[in-house]
C-alpha cells in the first residue's frame, strides 16, 4: 500500500516540474506596435497561467516619434506570491522604472498611473515574483505622438 502513495507523490512532483518547464513568457522576444500587451506567463498546452522565471520584453512603438502612455492594468487573480511589474523607459533595466505595479494594484484608464509617459519609443516591461503560485494579470500600454 505504501508504494502506491509513493507513486502518486512522485507523479505529482513530476507533473509540477513538467508544467513549470513548459511555462512561456507573454512576449518571448521584442514587440513592435502601437499597443503593447502585458499578460501573465502561460502554459502553451492549454493556455493556463503558470509560474516562470522572470519575464521581460522590449516594446517598440514602430516610430521614433511615438512615446508610451495610457497604461491600463488589472490583476485577475492574485496569490500573494509577490508579483511585480516594472516598466522601464528604454531598453536598460538597471535604472529606475517609470512605474512599479505590485500584485493586486490595478490601473484604471484616466488615473494618475495611467498617464505615465516614456521619453523613448521603446520601453522594457518586466514581471517577477518571489513565490511559486501563478498569478493572472493583463494590461496594455499605448504609443502616441508626444503632446
């Protein structure tokens, strides 16, 4: 009877490790367009959310004269795992981000945080967390001519 419990435990560990290894970042490379999507890492075998190593990508507006602003963001599910979104002006992530969004912090259209502006046509969007439970989040930034 004990071997059966051990087999179930081993299968659970194996499946958990397999899921973690198939986790895909929302944008695996650089992105070009007038709106930059922000969403959680997911398992491509069913598009369920999962935990992954920190994810990041560079969003380019496609026009050197367009900057990034009009952020809207929502945490659909939070797990108290220390989720953190950072958006950096340009492609360097060693400086100060133009915005930090802690797990559970939403940004509504028209709010002060929604009005952040980059000075560059490129921003780097990063996600990290301290725990291993999956969060669900989504958002978007828009590229517009400077006003």
